C-alpha cells in the first residue's frame, strides 16, 4: 500500500525501490515522540541507508548522540587496517 502510494520511490532520496529489495524500512512522518501514530497515513517507506541518514541528520540537529548505530574505528595495533572493529564510544555499558 505504501509502495503504491509512493509510486515505488523512497520518500528520502526519490530513487525507485528494486524488485525484491529487503532494505525498505518504515518511517513515521510525525515521530511517535511528537505525537505521531502508527497508522498508514503517518508512515512512509525509505531505503535502509536513507532511514539511517535521516535518523543521523535529525539526531545531529537535536544535539543528541545517535546510539542506535555502532561507530567503527580502525584497529589500534596498526596505523592502517582493512578490518574494522566496533567502537566502545556511545555504547551502553
């Protein structure tokens, strides 16, 4: 229903969803924290990476740290490293 309403396009970037793409995510137009509900009229579809960008953008604007995603940092044992490990910053202890 949402896909049809959006003409097959992501509400964030405007690109079309590919057939069988499993990375589409539901997003609240008016966030629940601001009184939005879970009804279809208040929902939209985003690509997974677009939803991550929107979340990061709004968190940066609000000035709150985004703890829903793991930041990654290079290994400490070398100056460069092709394998990244999760950062401990911002993670609940």
